């Protein structure tokens, strides 16, 4: 395998939430070097939630993101606590951010939004909601959530194409949800046949 091999783990900075490493490594050409990576204190886990009403509309939150100092349209998400299962993370974060509870949480995949330096592997869940959830949303202002909106999948896909949605977690979750719907429809019609290149199987 062609890879960067870690020779020594080196902590460059840490605080209560994350650790920044500047590890000593052996590069693929055999020469020594360093490699920068970031990991949350509670590990690599997290969850992204795709909330869906019975009529198919989905919930997006408008959140002010400090790093870019602008508003971002996103699905609810958050990092895991110590020893917390993905389903527990999803249920907790969803309720914290929206005051809602899903009638069912269905795992539909995982996303790693920056495999170069961020050690984050977020589980993605479809959250089925009752119709009453539309009027029951109460967003969490303490997390800089400014507002919310219910939109069809087509509307959200158009927002993604137009560049209105740029959050990597949300774009990944939207792709996984679309794949979930496609595969579910094909499986229901007994036409599902997933084929992979031989080097990826």
C-alpha cells in the first residue's frame, strides 16, 4: 500500500474540544516529513440528521458559522460525546437543535467531510417525523441557529446546485438520502443491482 506512515505522534495544540497533531511521518517516497491532522477529544464520531415529513419535505436550518462569518443552510448535526452510540448522538443533537423527536431514525450511511486532515466519520440518519413536527420546531438560538425552513428534495437539490448550500456534511447527507431513495425504489421493484469496479469491491 502506498501511504504516509506515522513514525511519531506529535501534539501541536489541544483544548477542551480538539487536538491538533503535527506528526512525524515517512512519506510514500520513503523520505521523512510531517503531517497535520485534527481530531475531536471524544473521538471521530458524529451524526447528521435528514429530517423528513410524511409529505417528503425536509428541514434545513440557517446557522451562522463563525469560521466563515456568514449564514449556512444545513441539516441538523453534531459531534458525539464519549462512549455515545451514533443513534444516541443523532437523537440528542436533533432534539437539542430543533426540540423535535423522530418517530424513527434510519441509518443511511457515513460521511468523512475532509479525509485529508480531519478525523471525523459522521453517521447519517434519516429522521422520519409526524406531520405535527412542521409547527413544533423550536430552534436553539444558543447555537446561532437563526431560522428554519421546510423544503422539497427538489428545492434543496436546486439550492445545492446553485451554491446556496455549501456545508460538506449537508451535501454528503443529501447525496446519501438521494441514493437511499433510489436504492429503495429499485429494491422494491426487484431491479436493484449494485456493481463496483473490481478494484473497489
